[in-house]
């Protein structure tokens, strides 16, 4: 079971689609992340090794603003 950014990714989905369950990551960002991590986008989430999950997690943490941080930024931008 892969858990990234506090979100449990659905095990039966392809990784490309599974990453879109994280707020702030769509199909295009998902593909970019997987290309950088050198992971096949058609691979199922349940087939990911722990190293692959950690690689994805590191890429997301260093490059993307997601979940709570993104929601907070959007909220403050709207309030201005």
C-alpha cells in the first residue's frame, strides 16, 4: 500500500492515475514526476517497490506544493 503526502493511493489503479488522487497533481504533473523517477506510468500502484515510492515522495516534496499547503495558498489568494 503506497501512502504519499498523507494520501493512500488506490492499489488497483495505474501509478499515473493514482497520483492524481493527491490534491494539486493532475495527469500532466503525474507524468512529469514519473518520467523524472524513471517509473513506467502503466505500472499498478500495488506493484511499486518501497524504493520507487520513496523516489516519488522525494520528487513531490522538493518540487510540488500539494494538499494543505496548496489549499492554504489558494485560500489566502482568494481573500486578498
